[in-house]
C-alpha cells in the first residue's frame, strides 16, 4: 500500500543562509519506527532533487557533495534533515519564490512510501488514535 507521509506525520522547516532544515515528526511510536526505517537521506534528496542546481552540487574536484544529513531524535519521535545548497544562496541572493525554505516541509509530506498492507493499516490506525487523543 502507498502511504503519503502526511497521513502519519507532520513537519516543520526553516532556513539559515543556504541551508534548509526539516523536522519530520511522527504522531506516535509506530509511525516513528516506520519513518526511521524508510525515510533515508537519499530518499529525501531524490524527492527534493528539484531544489539543487548542478552547479551547487559539485565541489572543486567536480564531484557531488553530500547535501543532506539525517539526525534521529527518537525521544521526540522525529527525524531532522539538514539540506545544504537548497536555497540558491539564501534569502538575500536568490530569486526563488520560496527562498527561505518555509514550504520544504510541505513538499516532503507529499512523499509516498510503499508499505506492506498490514503495516500500513497498523500505523494508520495508531495515528488516528493518537490524533483523537491529541
């Protein structure tokens, strides 16, 4: 079954210069376990690849730089992603419509993941209960 991250998580994003960060928060522990297992830095980079230009991605040797780091925050049921080079230089030097990175979290929540039906049903039920109790 395909799950959109927005069905099991919420997110916030922000920026500093040319670096954006995203906090991806599960509503409950089952959802966090699924996020921690499935949402890697590589998957986030692939989903948000439109944010980088090839010029920014290359170092002096012409090789691609590592652009995303993932930090696990299990006590908060959260994953934090730090994205480098995503804002075309940041607010003062970019002509992008979202040069501050405030909508990047919403873009991440649109990511769909493939999950076995029984796991998807369990996490959706647990999330629904967590939201009822919120």
